[in-house]
């Protein structure tokens, strides 16, 4: 009897995790931006690979050169 309840409990947990995973995966697609979107909305251009490259270039451009270490002997 105890084993039956254990198996049923495990099946319930697996079913809940499966439903949550399915819901999470189905929400992974971004909605399309409408053509009449407000002026503040930026529509990404290019493929995902191109978007990643553009982001990396923006990060590299925003990075500052390292500062010189102060002289401690003075």
C-alpha cells in the first residue's frame, strides 16, 4: 500500500513538472512587433546570430581602457 502511494505521488510530481515545462517552452517565442508600434519600440534586425554579433560589438565599444595603477612609492 505504501509503495502504491509512493508511485502515485511520484507520477503526480512528474506530471506537474511536465506541464510546467511545456508551458515554459511554448512561451519561448517572442510576439511579432506590429507595424504601427510606438516610436520608442526598437525592432531587432537580422538573424539571431547577427543580433548577437551586434550586441558583442556594442559591448566592446562601451568598454573602457583599464586605468593605470597609482604609484605607491610616492
